[in-house]
C-alpha cells in the first residue's frame, strides 16, 4: 500500500495501527481459487485473523470458514456464515465448546481422538441428533520444507496413522455419529509447490484407502493447505502456477474416484499476510553501549510474530520508514515494554529516522495481534482498519485505558 495512504491513516487513527488492503485480500483469494480444480472449496482459517469484518469479507468472496474455539464459532455466525459453512478444528475442545458446536449443527467437527468422539456421541444422543464429524489423521508423512511440521512427528494433533483404521471402525459403531470424511493438515508456511502437491496426493491416497478399508463413504476431504508467503530476504515465493499445473495432473487421476466427495483446502496466511501492515510511531532514538535503538509506541505486545517470541531462530520482518529514503544506518527497533524481548527488529538497515516518523512492518496481516500478548503491561489494543477503493473502514476501535478494567471487580475483603 502507498506510503502516503498509510501516513494519512496513521494521522487519522493514531498509532499503533493495523491496516489491511482489501484489494490485496481479494487478489490473493481469487489467485488461490483459480489455482485449484473448479470443484474445490476454500475454508478461511480464522485463527490467522479473527476480526469480524475480515470474516464478513471472506463470506462475501464465497469462502467457508474453519474455527478453533467457541469464540471463533460465535464470531463466524455473527459474520453471516451458516452452520453448513463451518468446520471446527482443535486438539482440545472443551465440553462446553463441543456442546455449542452440536447445538449449532455445524457442517463438521474435526475430531482429534476417540475420547472426543465419545463425548460428541453422548451430547448428540441426549438431543436425539446425528452429528457430522471428520477424523483428523496424523499421517507418517509431512510437507517437505514447511515452516512448521504438523504431521509425521509426535504432536497433539489427530489420530496416528497406525491407529486410524481401528479408530474409524470403532467410531462407525457409535449410533449418533456420522463420519463425513478425513482431515489432514501436514504443515504450514510451505513455499515449494511440488512439496505441497506431493503432500496432497499422499493425503488423497491415504483417505481413499481408509474409506475403503473402514467401509465408509468419503463425503468430505480437507487437504489442509500450508500455502506460504515469502517473509524474509532469502525466501522464494511460492510458484502458484507450478502448483496449479502439477496438481491439475494429479487431480485427473483421482477426479472420478472423488466425484461424490466435497474437497477443500484451508488457508489463512496466504490470504492475509501480505495484505496487512503494522504502523508504529518512533518515540525516541537512543544509543547504548555502541548500539542504536528506535523506541516505538507499539511492540511485541501487539506484533509478537515480529519479535519471534518463543522461537529459537529469529529473522526480521520486512520494514521501512514511511516516506523516507537517503542515508541508511543499522539499528535495533524496540517497543515500549519493560522487557528485553520486546525487539521487533534486530540490526535492521533503515533510512535515518527521527522521533515522530512512522515505521511500517509489512506482511503483518496474519497472526498479528491475534497471536500476541496484548494484555501485557496494559497498553491499549491497536485500532485495525480495512482500506478499499480510497475509503477506510474501522474493523476494531482502539482500546482506551478504561477498557482494561472491563469485567474486573473491586475486591471487597477485610485484611
């Protein structure tokens, strides 16, 4: 997005500020849709960014939605998705969450253990209902080169491939459960098109095998996704054309076998990351023991991904100073928090900046505030704005200091 527009929005709404480019979101969704066989559908992975307005946008684009909590399920319904549009995936669904999903009648609860299915069966029996589920499998393969492996290794996700047949055969004996199909998500942030295609072919083969051996009709198949975007300087962009060409050949082999199956992929990062920018104002510039620092009004409390909290290896998100070129310097970018981990840019090279300048962290549309410790030190949540056809739309208002007391109670205790 143009720096002049970003500067205008920062002046209007203040900083820190998340800005989303609606045109880029539309482009990415249509790009992914065109890369898939015509029969395929897309689930928006709401965990990437659960803002109500963005969910409404994906609804308008024709997407369905994948949720991972009762809070997300409630937001999805508020955004206009029908229960038939919704699947629920999480390794630790609570009793209350399962009850909410059963009562809502969503398209599929993607189950991760036999014990979970037993709970669903009991809830369904009490209500005289048949509940649709899909079984999440942890297969013996993954996506080669993915940023985070979700399968092929010990994880909390799904039922091991070695136990899948026994589990499915047992689940099919439960009177209030209807097995729709299979869900497998092998990895995320994959940038190699061939690896994604290879993984999806393995998923199709395994799902058809399980359907045949366990004698159930494969009505639904979620191939996951893992479509990545290039965050860092050495990353190579996913060649979506190569993915389309290679997968179309694979699909010709399995198209007839899956003619009665609803096939989906899911995506969040690919659809949103490159459409978002995080804006933060430089408050101070200082030097300490030979190192230079830009101290900003927003940091890892609102953009934990840029600080690589919880990661063993860090990189720097792409960032720049709005409307600034010229002499460059190596500098560290930090937020306002009282912790040395609040480092959102380490030894980055930027044009010489001064207090009052606005720093933009690019590719911030996915896993921004939603993955950040936003309550730490009680700095107000950033405002979030969608920009479309020269007009801004507020998605989330900035919190005020009073908002941190919401829901809290005075302690009436005599000591």
